[in-house]
C-alpha cells in the first residue's frame, strides 16, 4: 500500500511538471491580432475560403517573437530564412495555398493588430495573409554526459561534465482575409529539442548533439551554431504540427 501511494504521488508530480512545461511558452498570437482575433481561435475556415475554386495566393509573414519573459534569444537571419522556407514547403504541400510573396517583419510597426496586418497585405495586392509566429522558452543546466552522446545508457560508463539545454517551441498560424480584415483560420503546434555539449576540451564526434521530440536520429551541429540550430529545429517541428492542424480545419472542396 505504501509503495502504491508513493507511486501515485510520484506520477502526480510528474504530471504537474510535464504539464507545466507543455504550457511554455505561452501563446502570443492574440497580441498581434488583437481582441478581434480571439473569436477565430478554433475557426474551420468559413467564409471566403470555402468559395475558392483553387489554391489561394497568400502573403507569408514570419515573426520570431521574443517579447515574453523567459523567451529564448532571437533566431539568426539564417534560421528565420530556414523556417520561412519550411512554412512555404509545408503549407503548399498540405493545403490549397500558394505563397505569392514573403513580407518582412522587420519593416512593420510594433505592435500589430489584424486590421493593420490586413491593410499592409492588401496594399501589396494580396487577398490573404498567412501570419506565422515562432516563439520559444529555453533553459540550460550543468549535467554529466555519457562519452558516446547517447541520451540513455545502462551499466557503469564514464561520464564527463557538460551542459543540457532544452528549447520548447511554439508555432502559431493565422490566415487573415484582407478584404474583410477577418481571421478565417488558426492553428498551433509545439515541440522541443535538447542540446548536450561538453564542458571539457576533448576531441569527440559525439558532441555537441541535439535530440528532437519528433525524430529519433540525433543531429550533430557545429559548435558555434549549436544553440541556433537547437532553436530552429524546435521551431520547425512545431511548424510541422501547426500545418497539420491547419490542414485539418481547412474546408474540403
């Protein structure tokens, strides 16, 4: 009985811990869409979308949000270009959308609302705007790591001092119909990546190493690019989920 009670307490604690991790970072899309965008949080794409005879042309606006407390540092220009490419590839393969133009977030006033975003896209001759928001929370702690870089090993094996960094990414997507300035579809996705790197000088092909939430094979990044790749890979896997959910709510023709 005592063992069962202890097991229940332990499982309850784990549920709280993992549940808390799953909630970070907090959603940020409403700060860009304003209060009017909240009504379309679970939109199935009603309105102009179900009248389209073929793929709709959209403008793509990718924003790396770092405004929340505890946010990970900003992505590099190279990482943002990678994620922009991934958004285009994924949505065009899964949804009747064609990315006709990529808008630069750096040139926009701050903060935004859906009416301003719709107006900016409309001035570019676009009927729809796909807003993709990437945010993440990150932590890093000292850790002892196995020499081979494998995350789990049995038996007595030598460990070396290093660091473990975990990035929790959130990808949020919203499709705005520019004529009516309405959000017609929304989705989101979450993922994480874990980076192990050594705190000693030694030659090894096992570190630094990145382990991912949706993939088994590890990634071995260059030392100088490890943190940026940690964040961009987490963002990419979160995007994969967000696109799949956007496809699920998209009206079927």
